[in-house]
């Protein structure tokens, strides 16, 4: 297939100089075609990222954002300066494979209702396993907890080609996310107040509420290192995940449904906090408490955001929502693989 639409691969960087030599060559080698542009948007790095790029990768366009806007607003600021039909949001710690672009662009060209596409995400360190951040596509349970085909909570599956079918998702990972530029701009991009973590789920939820589709494309394969900016057990990551999850639920759920779910979430988040406490993870305990405090402090702003978000809602019920509790399935029923769930999204 000849790609006539313009695609911009945009890598948001913050102090990732050491990652460039390991990961950029694969992006350049497997993406150097007409109508494909590779861009690094530097998010106020304090290392030598920009000078290193200019010296070692002169073909790559650089957008210097001058300050660190975080993942969400960093991409918003960068993509304002990019003209393309499709954006690829790609982490700086991702190695891509041959022919990773074409299958995704073909999906876009075949269906204008597709707003975002996720490749198969495998582990860079263990290439026979899925990677935590996205695996074979994202879903969400009735209480707002995200999980993936190939990864439920902290349990990651081996890739035995069990998820080699293209399917609709609830969310696509920001580690490697193909996005239709028109849809991205129509919905106002990522929510900058999230800073980092779950902003892509919020965006995908808004896409779906607006009648767009999110797709998993297994013919496109990438390898993600993961934990490049914040380790998976970082208290800051715990804080952002709990806080942003509440932000996301408040914005995207109907009022009555949010109220019902919030009561349950108070209990479940409390259990998580007590578990951290029992495990002497005191910083993570306070991260959960501080996340809820931040939610209340920002309630007035969230109410305004919800009004704006709800104006664009065309669809409220999504088959890609798991109507049961993933926590119950995982901890009580010991169902730790996607294939063990009674859930078959089309």
C-alpha cells in the first residue's frame, strides 16, 4: 500500500538522552517513507537531549517546548505545531518492528469512525511477553479500573498469539498510539490537568462517547521498555493513577452513575490504602489519601469540565466495558488472565 496520507510520529522526550541510541534507530529504519515525519518534542529536558539529537540524528525534526508540561499537556503543545492526517504518540523507550505503520493506516483509511489504534505491545526485555502498558489493548471494568488483554493488574501474560485478532477496545495505550488528527483536535486533545497517567484512557473514553472507535491492530508490533520516567511502584505514579482515575470517572460518567460508583470506589480505594499500610508502604498509603484530597480540591474545575465533556456525548453504553469487578475476579476468584474472564468484546 502506498501511504498518501501524512503521518507524524511524535516522540515526547524528557531527559531521555540515554534512550535515543537504543530506540531511535529502529524508528528511523522502519519509518523512513514518503509522507512520514519523525519528530521529537522536548519537554524542557535538563540533560543534553537536544544537542545529542542534532549531532547524532540530524534527520529528525525537533520541537523545543522550553519547559516540562507533563505528558498530557506536552503532547497538546507539540501537536499544535504539527500538520498531519494521523499522529503517532510514541514513547522514547519503544523499539518498533518492520511494517508497523501500514496496518494501522489501512484501518484508518477503511473506517472514518476509527479515532485511535493501538499496536501489539510486547516487552523490550522479554519479547515473548506482553508489556504492562497496553499489552494487547485496554478495557475498563464497571468501577473504572483499567486492564488489558494480556495484562490484568500486575500479571502479564506470554504472547502465544492468543490475541492476534483485531478488535475494538475501550482504550489504547499512550506508549504507542495512532490517532486521527481531526478527532484529536475536535475533542480538544489530552486533558493537561492529568499531567501523566490515564490521560489516554480519558481521551479514548471521550472518543467513544462521541461515537468513535478504538481499535487493536496485532499486525503492528512494538517493544516497550516501560518505567522510563516513573517506575511502576513509584508513589508519584500511585498518586497520579488514583487521582486521575477519579478525574476521568467524574468527567465521563453520567452524574447518577458516578455517584453510585464513587461510593464503591471510596471503599475499594480505602482497601488499597490499608493494604499499602499493612505492607509498610507508607508513601503509597499517603499517595492514595492525597489523590482523594486533590480530587475534592479540584471539584469546581472538574464540574465545569464535566459540563463541557457531557455536551459531546452521543453514546453512553460501550460493549468494551466489563460489567463486573476486575478486582473481585483477580483477588477473590483468582482469574488472572483475560481469557479466563467471562468477557468477549467484539
